[in-house]
C-alpha cells in the first residue's frame, strides 16, 4: 500500500459490470474507510490505460462479447500482469475469473487467450446452465467462514496444479466440473463464479483482500450486523426445504 492510502482499481466497468458486481468495489472501499484508511478508487474504462500502482484490482462478470473485448484489451495493455508482478491483489468474478486463466471460449465459439494469472482453463458446458444459490466451505488455508453466492454461467473451469479451489461446494455447481470445486486462487489472485455481489454476502473476503494489501494479520472490528443479516437470509433461503 502506498503512503497515500489504499489504491483500489475497478477494471472495465463499461464491459464487465453485470449482476451488481460493482458492489464488490463499494464493499471493499467502505470496509477500508470504516477502519480509518484513506482510499483512492479509480474506475478504469476499457479505452483507458490500466494503472500498475494499485493495491487491489476488482474485475466483474459480463456477456460473451464484452468478455472477449476485455481480454483482448487487457492482454494488449499488460498493466494487470505487471501489477501482479509488483504484488497487487486481484479479485475476479465469472467472466473476469475466466479471463485471468489461460483460455476461455469466446462469443465466436473459439478459444480466447487469457492473462495466465491463474492456472485455470475454461470451456463451455454442454449441459444445463448453472443458475442458483451456492454454499461452500472456503479453503481452510484462508481461514474464512462459509461461502454464499449466486451463480449464473455456462462455463466449466478446470484447475491446474498451481491453483487451489477457493471453496468446496455444499450446494450448487461452482466450477461446473462435477468435482465440487468453486473458484480458484493462488498467492494474491482470486477468482470465483459467485455474484450477489459476493463481497456483500461474504465481507470477510473483502477484509482478506485489505489485509493482504496492508500486509497485516488482523484488522480492527467493524459493525457487521447488516452483512450478517444478509448472509443469514441468503443461507436460510438456499437451505430451506422446497
């Protein structure tokens, strides 16, 4: 983190901002400010150069064509890869998650090259679309409570040997591979299929991103009553008998 405060970058809101994913940026910004941190937030459109000096980068979901355009521009720009090389934290959702991998299927039915920031490869599923609530147990190495979110995707994402599942599903499809995995992470780069927005439903993940950016083990507590009420409501709705 710079001396001027926490630098938060929201990537390509003009292309990748469906299903309320911009809420993730709002949650990180608010929870940082609640701890007395100065936050410099920059929303970077797809026709702008991506800064490499950010601390936390957030990228959301989008339709197939905007996803392809976003991947092409991020590859040409190179800023996100350089930022990760400098130690930045990246949190990605759905289409953004696929872009961080090696390859994904674009709107033309072709394999598009990703950024290679996560050791994952995405294809298009041949079965029913994955839609609905998801509950899962987050990787114990991250020390976080149960994951709750909403998925809406046709993608199937396979993890390579250098990526760990973000969570193991109790409910829902997650990565769509049938092995119970959801999302992926490695070092300071995280990906998930969860919307919701996911950081509003899982504020502890937002806190993890802030802790990584600050290089600290703990943060001062904040009032979590609103978040916990939302979590409890969504978990109950997902688990109640049909």
